[in-house]
C-alpha cells in the first residue's frame, strides 16, 4: 500500500519562503504530484516530479528524492492568496493514486 | 472550455435511497477517478478507470459502484447510501494516469 505524511498546518509571513515536506512509502512509484486546494474549491495542479531533482515553475518549486521517499514544495515570495491546503499525491502501480491529508498553509501580513 | 462537470453539486438524501452522481469530461481523457474528502483528511480514491470498460478499486470502494461505458462519462452509484457516506466527492480526469488530474467542482452529499 501507500502511506504519505505531510505536516498538518504551517504558518508563514507574506513575502517569505516556505517549504512543505512530504514523505511517502509506496509499493510502486510512477510520479509525485502537488496540488493546491483553496477552501471550498477543487484541487488544482501545481507540479509533477518523476525523476530526482528540482522542478521550478515561477514562484513554486518541487523537489524529489526517490531513494529517500521524500519531496518538498517550495513557495517563494508568499502572497496572501497562497493561503490554502497543499496536497501531496503519489501515483502507484496501475494508475492508483494516493493523497496525503494535506498541509494547510496560512499566510499572515 | 475544457472542464470536468459533476451533477448534482449538492444533495441531501436518506439512508437506503439509491443515488447516482454523474461526472463528464470534454477533454477526451483516458483516465477518470472518483475521490471523497472528509474534514481534516486528504482525498481518498474510491474507484478509477484507465479506459472505457476498465475500472479498478481505489482505497475506499465499499458501498460504491462505477461504470465506464463511454469515454467521457464516469458515474458514481450509491446503491444503498448510509450516513458514513456523507462527504465531499470529487471526480477527476487526466489524459493518462501519470499526468496531472483535472478536478470537477465537487458534490457535497449528506445522507440522513
């Protein structure tokens, strides 16, 4: 099976940098996704990693280490609108996907 | 506009009354999936479909049925709903399992 752990809550200040960690244990691995979900809304795609290393996309970056079962999402120049839940998800064998419980990020002025 | 649609968006029903939540996508995606989300928890996969006529159980399939007779549609069926199925349900699709998923707006179901 799959097990995904990420912190429940984080708080950061507007303009700062925050790193959200995700560790996983899987019986198969075909990629790791990060999604953003604002309260009452559907999740939206942020990033995808399948190989080790850093993927950068504007203010957002995501890192993956397959040997350590570890990923992080880095958010730079935080804005108030970044207050949301961030979901780590792993695609395992045969297309099965498993999500972590999400990290609720609160950005304060 | 490329999108995933779900209907109904909100539903209050009673225990044992069969219901269907529809899901449709207009992006010609192969992969579709159903999730439920409960307070404080992430998304838990109920069923997924790699292609037409191919469906597989996710982590929490008990009490649910699905069918994939057409590429664009993936309905979720609750034959005999129970209060523990009260939840927020999301349908999602992607061009293939290892690509980003596009989510529908969600269906908030309450079973009394």
